[in-house]
């Protein structure tokens, strides 16, 4: 049993009800001999011992009617319907009648009676002690003085469908009845002075013991039981002199010690109202009415949930307590009506604040469904009160309840003192749990942990794997780094995939380059590429081999190391292999700035995997080979230069070879670029005479000018007669230079004696003599032909032409008239053949083609003559001669043409002319 020392408050205002018309104390009940009272549906209902029922409205208007001939003993007002059930007597003796009144339906000014039935258990007349009706109007229970309980099952308003049964019998009178709905079952609580039990009246056979549950072996007096509301889980409350007892259908509940004799129990808005005997704490004031002394009763209003007395005061001989219109009404023995009006919540709270009773204020506000802002204000006031008292632990607990409403800085400023760092830490933890913390709060909390050196709390806050994150991660990382808790910062960065932070901690703080590299190797392609560009130089300086291997992966076919090489879906064939991820290798060359060996390894790998690598990779590799050891790397360099698939820049490679005096590379690149003149010049500069001859022989067919340059070169050298002879032989063979130009070139040579060029000159003279002879023969031939033509022309002019052809020159069939004859061969044609094949009526079809060629040549010569004259005229008149020349070049006038050389005879004559 819980003995409670309850605090007393005056949360109700007492007022004697006055008549609104006269403002005098209401005395409408002064002559009534009251037997029963109920309330509901906006009125107070009173029955008397003369059989009348009085209905009192809010305006204190009284209406009455006679309900029974003898007396009214019990009343019950339904809450959900406007029905009044009464029990009384119409005849002398014990013959109680139940009447159901429909207050909404009047008959001659009197409520209509819907049902009248006798209340006699098993035909044994006995007085009724109590009764109750279920709000669904299907159940009614009546308790009797002989200990019987009769249950009426069916429509309460009608006898037609109602059935009554005695469901319980006991030697002692029934003192209390109450219905409770529990799920689909309806439970009836039955109380005597010796027992409390619950009966499941919805069971098929209520007489069986299995439907009756004895809750206690001690009961209560008549009127000392009541059903609580939802705030107390609808407990059935019993009041005895020593305590209050709470029951549920399946057993006994809590017990609260409230000593004192009790006469009545009522329930009002979560309050338990007890009418008891006057206690010693109240002075005894005698009350006399109609010459009789009245006892003083104490009306006490208990707040069971919050455990305090909301009101207590003495009243004379309390008849009953009813509730309506939001107030309690006490009908006292002096026939006055007293109203207890509950103070509003704010007023009650202010009373509690004044008494510094914040705990009770909070409890009261919660039970009154006070809004959240109001509760926060109470928590704040309570916290401030405890803070002023020096109870910092208690204060911080209250401030924690204000999170989300009260500005956090208001609390934090109070606990910034180093001695209160534990309280501040607790508040900041709660802020994070409520997800109301800012970056500054996270920083402050972590600083608290570090100052306290509370590694366990820091571990719990940061390193709990399944903990839901309620703080700004980056802020936490910063604070942990500053405080030297690198392990915690690293854990956060890794858990939340903050790659930049993870690498900063590993590289700048811990200096664990190997783990940082391994971490990058697990990242997705884009992130791995970005971080290697950022930290590549550092990695190359500390872990060159591992860095090079990672770069090889990144620039070929990158996949994170914690991922299988082949995805399961690819093995199953449900998805094709993904796109190859590879970074441009040329973007990482700068990383190897101080490690040429690793750069060569990297570039060799890339070129071996991708032959079409960018030119920068090839150029860089060639440069490295030349700088490192060109003799040792000569084969590698030449392999690259000669590889047709190698994508190097030829000009840049040539510059590199020249800068490093790499002869083999220079010659290879000259050859690849078809720079035969440069190859020859290179050998000339090196005085490699045999190589000069070899170069001319190798490339002379592609560039004949090589022999000419060789002639000029050897003409200036001494003791090179054999080489000079070879050159002259090829110049003569290929007819590269006029003999005069060869002689002029060798005229200034100190080594080119007559013996050297004798054979050459003789050959050229013989060749030109032969050409002169041929030209003279052709001249004689052309002169003879010309003379013949002249004779033919003369014959055509003076002599008749006889056409003796017998066949057509087109179809070769015998000629028949009409025919067409031409003087050219002569040619003869059928007229129809001529018309079919001739393009012109005046031209022979057979000779037309040849004639047209001759005419075209004549026109071309005339046009050329005219063009030559026009060009010179424009050139002389134009202010800008260069633009005229450029215009003619654009029109192709100066394009190279094929020249038909003269016959050998003609050349021989020319040679003789020069020799003479």
C-alpha cells in the first residue's frame, strides 16, 4: 500500500448558487425531501420521498412531475441518450417499480414513459439498493438488499425484447454496481460489504463460476464505489476507511492510502471526489435545520494522476455531488446548492510557480494536455530555479527537455564554466540526439570530450558502428584532428566516405602513405583519378613502386581492389561487360618529375598496352631514353622511331635527336620524313664520302638532285677522283645536267683534272653529234614532205581529180549513186553513210579527227601567243606586279607542262655549235 503525503491546493472556486433573477441564494430546494440526485443532458435531476421528480436547468428553472405515488428511491441519467431511468414505489409495501422516461417526448407536459417493470428478484420482494445501466441500452443491473443482482438483457426502453435473470446472490446487501466494456465483452462489477467481483454478462451462461471473478474478499459501503475514466484506465474504484482500491475485471490494481470515513465517491474530469466525515483539521461548526443538528461532511477533490489534493472543504450534511456544465454541484443538507468551478490551467500553474512546485506543475500541465510551448516555458522556469539553487544536474535535465524550442545558446552560456563541463557535455549530447545541433555545437561537444580526456565517450559518440549520425561529420573530423585524435577522425572519414578528409589525415597527420594508396585503390574511378592527380607527387616520393603500379591500373583498365574483376551479372550473361575506365596517361607525367626510372617503366607499360598512345607519351619516352643513356637505349629508341604504329611527333623527335647528337636517330627520322637532302647534307658534314655515294644511290631515283649536290660536294674535295667519276657517270646516265653546266661546276675544282672528265666529255660530244645527225635527217625529211605537199596543192588547183574508189570508206561496200567524194586521200562515201557519220557537211569523216588535233594545236599556239602578250601588258600597267603574277598562278598558267624534246640529231647539232 502506497502511503502518500499529498500536498493540498485550492484549485476550485466555491460559490453558493444564486437565483439569476433575484441575485439571492437559490432556495428552490428548501422544501424538498430529497431522495436521489443525478445530472446530465444539461440539467440536474432530483427525486424526493413524495414520488416527484424535479428537473433544474442551468437558469435554475424548475420543472417537475409526479413519477410515483409513494416515493422515488433511485435515478440514473443516460449520457448518450436523453433517457431517465428511475426506481420507486407506487404502492405501500416493498414493491419497487422501474420506469424508463423519454425526456424528449412529453405527454401532457410529462415525459413519456417507455417502460414500466417490477424489480423483484425471483418473486421475492426486497428493497433496491443500487442499479446501473449500460450506455448501449442493452444491459441493466439492479442490486437488492437481500444480496441478489438481477440482470435485464435486451432493450432497456421496452419490455418486449427484454429478459431478466438473477446472476448473483449473496447474504449481504449489494452496495455497488458498474458496467465496463472490455473488447467485445461487457463486465459487471458487483460490490457488497464483504466481496468485490466481476461478471462477464456477455458469456452464454453467466451463472457458471468461470464467468465470475472474485477480485477481493472485502467490499465497501453503499455509495463508496465509482468507475473512473480513461485517465485512470477505467478502473473500478472502491473507497474504504483506510484507503482507495482500484480494480480491473481480471484482478486488483494499485492501492492508495487515504484514511478517513467515506460516504460517497464520484468521478469528475479525472478527479476523484470523496465525501467523508469531518476531520480534526477542520473546526467543528454546528449546523441546525428545522430544529435538527446537521453533521459537517468534508468534500475532497483528489487528483489521482498527479497525486495532490485539488480542493477540500466542509459542507453541511452533503446529500449528493453531481457534475454538469463543467462544474461540480454539491447539494447540501441545508438545501443550498454549492458550485465548485475549477480554476483554469494557467491560474493553477501560476499558483504552483509561486510555491516553486515545478515538478507538480509539469505533471499537471501534461495531464491537462497543455501545449508544447507552455510545457517548454515550465521546463525553462524550473531549470532556472534549480540553477539558482545550485542544482546544476537537475537544471540541465530540465533544459534538455526544452531542446527544439528554447534557444540552445541560452543554456550553453550558463554552463561554459570549466567546473560545469560535465553538465554542458550532457546537454550537448542531448542536442545531438535530438538532431538539433549545429556545427558549433558539435565542435563544442568534441572539445568537451577532449578536455575531459573522456576517450570512452568520444568512442561512443564517434566510433559506434550502428549509431545513427546526429552531428555534422566534417566538423567532428576537424575538431578531432586539431585535438590529435586522428584515429577518430580517420574512422569518421572512412565511414562516411569523405575521401578528401581521409587522405588528408593519412598523409598530413599520420604519414601512412601505404594505407592512403590502398584506400585510393578502392575508390571509384573518378575519385581515384582526382586524388592521384592531387597527391601523386607525394606518393611518388614516398612509395614509388606502389604508386607506379596504381597508375598503371588507373590508365589501363581500372577497377577498385575491393571489387571482383568480373561482376556476377557479367558471368551469368545478364549484362555485358562494363565500359573500360582509364585515365589519360599524359596527365600523370608530371608526377614522375624526380623519378625518371619509374616514368620510363610507366611509359613503356602504357605504350605496350596501347600502341596508339598519345604523341606526348612517345616523345617523353624518347627524350628519357636519350637523356638517361642513349648508347644503352639505342635499340629501344630506333625500335620506336622505325615502328610505323608509333604515334610520336616527328619534328620533336628530330629536335631531340639533334640536341643529343644521336646520329642513328637523326638519319632514321630524315629517312622517315623523306628528307633525303638532309641525309646527304649530314654525311657531307661528316665527310662520310662513301655514305654520300651510298645515299645518292639509295635515294637518287626519288630525288635526282642528290647527284647534282654530290657533284658540287666532290668538286671541292681533294683526292676523290673515284667518287667524282661515279657521280659523273650517274649524271650522264640520268641526263641530270647539261654538259656545259657540269664543266662550269668542275672548272673551279682543284681536283677535277681533264683525266677525270675526259671520258664524260667524249661521251657527251659523241651523243650530241649523233643527235645533230638525226636532226639534219629530220630536216631533210620535213623539207621533202613540204615540197610534196606543195606539188599536191598545185595539182589540185590545175588538174582534174579522178575518183577511182569503188568502195565506201565507212561501210566498205561497193559504191552506188548518189556518192560523196573528198579530195583528201581521196575518200568516197555513200550519201546515206556520209549523212549518218559526218559531223559537218564540209569535212571528211575519216580525216576529221586528225584535222581537229592539228587545228587545236594551231589555236593553242595562237592563244599562247596572245596570253603571253596580254600578261606582259598587264604586268607593265599594273601598280602591283606581284598581284598580277599571283592571279596567273592561280589560273594555272604557269603549271608544269610536258615538253617534247628534240631528236638526237638536233641535240648533236646544238652540241657542235657549242663546241665550235
